[in-house]
C-alpha cells in the first residue's frame, strides 16, 4: 500500500508481484511465482529504476540484481536497518534514524506515505460506531486476533480487518459468526473509513501507525515481529501505548 503512494512520483509504472490482486493496483500488474521469474521480467522490461518493497527480497537477491542489471537503479524500502546492496534505501517511518545505516549517502528518508483515501476521509466527520478497530497485519501470523477479541468485553463494538492471506481466516470467520458486536472486514478498501468510525485502535507498530496517527485516533500497538522493533522503541520512548507481545492481562490493563 505504501508503494502505491510512492509510485505517484513516477510516470509509467509497472508492478511485479507474487499476488495477482489487480483490484488493488491501478497499474499494469505482472504476477510471478518467484524471484527467478522477477529477474526475467526485469530483463524484458529494462526499466530505468526498480523499487523493491518486499522483506523477502534478500541481500543475495540485491547482489544478483546488480550483477545482472548494473545500469538499472535499484531502490529498496527498508525500516529495520538491514544490510543492502543497492543504489538507494528508502525509509518513510516516523522512527527513521539515518545514523543507524552504514552507508548514509544512499539513504532517502521521506515523510510517511499516506494514501489519498486518508486525506479525503479525514475531512469527513463520521459517527463513531466502533469502540475498537483491530488491525494485526494482513496475515496475523501469530494468530492473536481471536485471543484479543476474547479479551475485550462483549459490550464493545469491534471492527476487525484482515486479508485473504490470513492462514487462520476460517477460524476467525467461525469465531465472529455468532458475535453481533464484531464486524469482520476481509481485503477491505475502506480502511480509512473504518478508522474514522472508531474510537480506539489495536494495531501493530508498523506502517498502519502512520495512518492511525494521521486520523487522530488513540491506539495500542502490539509487537508481533522483529522488524517492528524500531517503531516499537520509538512509540514507547514517545509515550504511546505499546505491548512487546500479546498478553491478555497486560492488554486489559492498557485498555
């Protein structure tokens, strides 16, 4: 999603992805199976610049890229200060710290990338129909959506957003079926509206922090992955509500 905002800086844009969800991408989308297929597409397209927004594109992949395409500018989104072999490193997090990078000459720190839907939605005053907005990543790899929901009082109206990539989706669907106070949104295109309709958010210390802050919503961030360390530390240092891991008693206390 952040790359869609960044893509507006360019003229002609082509997306290459392992996902084939064309409804989310207003550009030509080429679906691939693996990195080898990615390199084949780059060889065909011969673009001036390639922007990587994928944590699974490793240092070795970057080296292979520059070996094959030395004249193509390689830019990589990075928010956990990994080692890179590229021409430009992009960081748009509020927690970005250029001093943590070895080669500061290639670092491009930019303001948080906020989608147009949030700018439009912020101007609309909506009824707060949800007490809690929950977004624990598209995959919820730790499977904590249900434990969080079980911790919340049934008197609260809750909105949960996730994606079809969530391997625990069927379990989550089954859980919310008989819960009239819980609304489940899968692959939603109305995240800004859902946030605007909520009083409080439970999220991860990731990109969505920028969106929740932009919408002026109070929140609690629960760390679910190591690549969230930087944002987690920043939020804790600046007095925001955070949990280093999910714990139902700690969650109740924070709320």
